[in-house]
């Protein structure tokens, strides 16, 4: 324990702001009620002792002159920008009255709690769930505004939303593919693990991305891909691997649905009862020994991986047979035509990935923000299965921050009483619920840790058609931003420096976010806002715990993963289970929580949609779409190094370095449009527009333009970046879990303006 | 001419610098600088910030944290008419603000453009190698916060130290070698592929 902890003027806390579960430890230097400095806090393993430019700039959030100081009630029309200051009592009374009226008229589920990105914060998220449950409200799940397709793919393939390898395990890989992810910007912790891995064991880092990112610049190989064609690349790699007999037949047979027989007409797995009456539900394989179908779980059976046959007049093929036939169509030449990657690069990558055992894939949300983003990741997951890379050190195809291992006491928050349940609505379904009352009417909305209008797709539609249908809208935020402007009541919240919470990450740690200074002005933490609202709505008995008491509740799960944790030792420093001293590897027991118990690269549930196999479907708005004649450029919205989504967009330290929105384009596309560096341009399509300056960047693939997401709309000359996107829902994703926003699957044109 | 057992310096490993600009902000935090920073981050790539050189597939992009070089032969010290610039035995070059009259000759003399006049009182300011931290046995704040672990700080003369070890095993360069200033900041970058 360092000298600094003995000094009462230094408080240890954690910055939770949404870097995919990688929260940094922070030491705050306090003088009186002011914070003079933030610095990185120590960890038992000091490679975790960092804090980024955004975390450091949090002092500027704390002291920002534009911070919301007190509750504001709308006077005038929504969007007019006229506000009156009210007391918290009046604000909460007004909200409670309006919510009660709505619930009486439309039912309790008509109040929607739209919980955006709490980052690493748990109690601030949990308290809303508890309130929604106890009032039978609707909890709006915000996976769908960019983060749902990956979990959809995971659920379809592995039976669980999140799982993967601890990035420290990358040192055990021969090759690490960073597929459509930019950790140098979005998860610097993780980038550090990759670079350390390369230094210690020589792992080769490969980046696949439509744009030569900051991560790609530090990798050993960069492969530029057409947006939304990742499934084709993965299938193309499978074709080469299977053709060269580099696939792991043993692994596929034992641990995947590869050997299971599938009815080629219905697309469903064969079950014993399909062959014999009184038969069981057991899945069937073709037994080589007895040359007949047999249940897959019989140990004496020798399943044939690649087989087809006719049984009772119906044609059956093994799932692997179907997968390899699918992959066979994606020759390097055909794959090259689709992805714009040279065929020899595809061939070499496939052979390297499969022969240098084990190799790993790390990905995150960027690659999945296309209309068929779930298919992109399902195919990548299948590719790793074809090589037998699950459950082994140095393997995996892992999403985001990786493993989910700590079991917290969520029961208190999600199911406070037997009778307490909330309805669930995915965020993209909120549009319809507000606009047309389907699947049920939503009339009251509370936005928490989300800049809904700015960060969700099709902002113009939200402003014109969706929000006007709500009777009462509450926004909670640090600032009056794009969403607050269209709300009826705006409530001031605190920064992480002004309240306590339990923060997950960086893996393998859990940290206490410990309040450093009192909440500024009249701002309140989400916990205290809800505690106060509960009193107004007759629920005081359920909402009496303080922030710290809620943290204690969370860690009181009595689960072995939290052995030894306590509030006292969390106050001293981060908690880590001794079990995770070694990098965590998922599924070393090869037991998967799917219906078959195997890796389901073939998902029979999706057969009616033609997506049982991880197929390639072209981008919704790409060159296959006739719309490309009018709008020839693909618009993607990467993450900025200078923001966390739309947070920090108004912080002067960061604006000094990054003063205004830019659309980054390849010089080839700029030249044909007479656009020079720094020219004002309009980026537009049928849905909307954004006016901003052009930046020429050779790293951007020709045919692609990029506007870093998160700039507030008033920072554009006109419009905004999400005026260009659509809210269409992919039915396959809905069938699995939740539809995702195809942010990176949009066609636009760009032209120079005066 | 220094002839001591200590010479503090930096090794910037450009193969690990991810271009996050955290060092620039960290410097502002440590020195309570509202506008600007003693440290800048330069892009070694295309003409614009955060863009690469070349065209695909021949793209490359590195980043270069850039501040006072704490030279062996500091031109700033040589031109300062008030003797406000000193070089410590451990190599750290400092501007003693009480003695500075804001004449800005040092600003012009520095080949690295590492010195600027501050906004109030027009005192010359630059990186001081976080001398207050170093004197307490701590590393400069930029090195502590660096997300890529790309800034290595240490006593270059200590043969057993990490800095000397790195120099022994890797090729490095200094900036504007032709100026003969003998900087204490070394940059490592592999040859562009």
C-alpha cells in the first residue's frame, strides 16, 4: 500500500465511463471541497495503473460552467429551449403526478425507463430496474442502439450473451486478429495487453477494418475490408481451411453441432422421435460403426462429421456438411469480389490462422453495427469452431471486455418481490411503442445515462414522429444536450466524482467508486433521485438504502466468485478473485449452455429466415442496393478518441485538440467531388443531413466516409450524424434476442457547400 | 559540461505509442495548464493529424510525443540574458520563473519549439520533467499515465536501469541531431515496412 493512502486528502475511486468494462482506478486529490488533481490509482498488478485523457478530463465535467445546476421544467413548446427553474420537490411531484395519470389511463407498463450506458456503474443501473419492477413499468433495454448484434450472435451460438477470453490470454496466441475493433481508442487497457503479448511471446497482430485505425497502425498486418462483408471473409477463410484439410475434425465432431443430422427441407435437427414413435427428443448423428442414425450422447457411437443420407423418405445432411457446402461457394476469388480484399491475402490469412495453433480473434461492436451484424459475428464464431479454438489457452473468438465471471446479487434489483416484474422493450421497439402503441402504448419516458436523440438512429424521426407522442418526458443528465431540448423535465445528475457505486472492471478487478466531493449545486446521483421519487410515489419502504448500502447489497451474493470481498477492503483497493490470477479462458470444460450442449454454428430456430447457417447477406445499404446510384458512399461512424460516445463533447481540454466534427474521406472520393481538405461539405441522404468540414485521410477505404459519433447536433453546421441512419429492425436478431442499429450500414452522398 | 553518474531522460517507443493524446492532457493536469500543454503529440504519417502516410496497402502511422529535450547543450540556456535557465546535475533543464523577464529569446533559440510564453505575466514555460515528482522518486506524470506504456523514463547512465537496457537492445534516434544539442529524449521506431 503506497504512502498516498495514509494521506486523508487523497481519495481512491474509479472512472466508470463506458470503455467496455475497463474502468480505471483514480486517485483524487482534494483540498476543501475541491478536487485539484486526478491521477491513476495503483493495482496489485501495476500494468492496470492508467487513466486516459477522458478520465483525466473529468475534472472539467465536474466544474463545467454549463452544468445543469437544478431541475428545469419546460415552459413553451418542446424544442423551443425555454425553461423555468423548479425545486426538486416540485419536479418530482410533477413527475409523479404525470406518471400516475399515465399509468391509470394506459396501464403501468406505459412508463418506460430508458437505461442507456451506465458504463461500469452497477447501483445506478440497478436502482432503476428495482423501481421499474416495483411499479410494473417497462425497462427499455439499450443493447439495440449499437450493441445487440454481438450478444445476439453469442446467444444463438453459445447460449449466453457474453463470454470470452481475458485479453491477457492473447500472449498464448500465435496470431491475434483484431476484427473490426479499435481498442487503441475504445479500450486502451486491452490494446496494452495485445502489445505486451507481442513483446513477450511474439504474437502477430492482424487488424481487419475498413479504416486504417490507431489500432491497425500498431498491428503487424492491416487488411482493409468493405464494410458489412465480414461474413463473406470468414466463409472464404473456412473454404481455404477445409479445402486444405486444416480444420479440426475431432473438435468439430465432439463439441459442435457439426455431426448432428439436419432435415434439409425443414431445416430442423433430426430427433429420435422423428424416426421412431415413442422416441426421445435426443439429437441424432450418423454412427459409422453400425451405419445408422444414433443419439448423439451415446459414448460408443462414432459420429460421422460429414454425411448425408435419406431417412424415411426425407433427405438429411450433417450441419458440418451444410457448412462446408456453404463455405465452398466462397472461393478466394469470389470472396475477393465481395470484400475487396485480394484473394492471396485471404488465402494466406486463412492458412496462417488455421496452421499456427492456437490463434485467436478479438472483436467488439463496430463490426456488428451493420443490418446483418449478427451474421457477421456468427460466421466469425463458426470460423474459430472450425479450427477447434474454443476452451483452449490462446484461442477463442471473444467479444469486448471478455469474461463475465463475478456473480453479484442482482436479485435485489431485478426481482425485489415475487410480484414485482417489469415489462421489457428493446430500444428500437420503443419507437413503435411511442408512435403507434405497439406492442403496447408507452406514454411516459425517463431517460437515464443516455443521449437518446443524439445517439439513437434516425434522429429526425425521433424528433418529428416519436417523442411528440409521449405525454411526459424526463431527461437526467449533466448538461442540456440534444435530448434534454425535447424533454419536459430535465434533472441534474452527478459525475462519478460526486457519488459512490460498485464498478466492474478492469478484468479481473471489481472496484469501489467512492464519492470524492459532495454533489455540486443541486445535482443528485441516480440512486438519490429514485429514492426521492419513490417517496413521492408511496414506495419509500423499498427505497431507503444509501449508495454505499446498495454496494454492500450487491456484493452480498454469497457466491464463491466473491469470496473474501467486503466494503472495508474495497475501500482500500480493488478486489480480485484469486481464481483469476491466471488469464481466464472460457469453456475449458467444453460444456456449452445451448440446447444441444454443443456449439451451435447451425441455429435451427433461424431456418425459416434462411439464417440457420451463418450465411453472408450483403449490407442493407451497400453497392448491391439500387440506392447506391443516388448515394454512392458508405457512411460509418467510428468512436472518437476525444469522447466516450457523446460524453466530453463540450470539454475545453479535449476540444483544444479536436475542435470540430469532421467527415473523413479518401482523397480519391474527395477529388472527384472537388472537395479539398477543410472544405465545408454536406453529407446527406433521404433521411437527413450533416454539415461539417472534410478531412482527407488515405486510411479510409475508398467508397467509405466516416464521421466520429458523439458530436452534439449543435456542433454541426446543420443537422447531425444520426439524422442519416435508420431504425429498421432485423427480424432474425429479434427472433434471437434484440434488434441492433445498423449504424455502419448507411448510404450517403457528400458535396461541397459554400 | 556534465560529468555525473545521473542523467535523466526519456525513451519514447513509437511502436507502442497508440496516439491517444493522454500524455498531452496529463501534462495539463500536472501543471494546471488551462490552455495548451508543455507536451505535443505529432503525427508521423499523412499531412493531417491522425492520418497515415502512403496509400493502401502501404499505409503507416506513428505518433511522437514532443516536449523539451533537456539537452546536454541547451541553446535556450546559452541565449538567456537573465541566467534564468539552469541545468541540474541530473540533466534536468529548468526555467526559474522569478528570474525570467519574458524576452522570449529562448523561445526562438529552441530548435524543438519546446518553449512558449505563458498567458499571464509572459514568463517562458516548458516541460520541467515533473521535477517535483522526480525529486520524490516518482516518474513524470506523462510517463505514469501513458496508455501504451510507450514513455520510458529513467537515468540513462545507470547501466543496470531499464532505460540503458532499452538503448542497448534497440535502435533509437534523437531529433535534429545536426543541431548538436545532444537531447536526453530518444525515439525508437522500426523501419517502415
